[in-house]
C-alpha cells in the first residue's frame, strides 16, 4: 500500500529519540517524549493559490524538525507515519 499526500501535505516517518541522556542515563520507554524529528517519505504537489500551484519546499529524504502537535498519525503496513501540513515543519536538518 502506498500513501500519496495531497496539496501541501507531507508524509513523515518519525526518527526515534535517543534512549540515553548525555550523561549516560538510560531512559525507560515511559519517560521518552515523542520525537519532533522525522524523515520525509512523500510530498504533495503543493498548494493551489490563485490558479498557480506553489511547490512544496521540502523533498523526499529530507530530515526535518516539526511542531509538537503536528499532523495526524496513521499506520500503514505495520509502520507508523504522520501526515502534516508543510507549515508544521519548522526546519530542515542539513548534514
């Protein structure tokens, strides 16, 4: 099964947070917050504005940081993803 976002929506796979703190303390699953980082899996065509389609600024494969309450969680083929608006993305991580 394949998911194709529409308009300015993007499909993101969360990147799991570290299970250790900087000081070496191992965190149990219950103490972990959901990560606000993810990898773009698919992007929509862009938002239609005055008859012109505005291209989405992120692309497949980009690693991004998004807002805490961004998007809607969906489960497809046993994997969890998020569908969110491009405006929920705050930054692209460049390496």
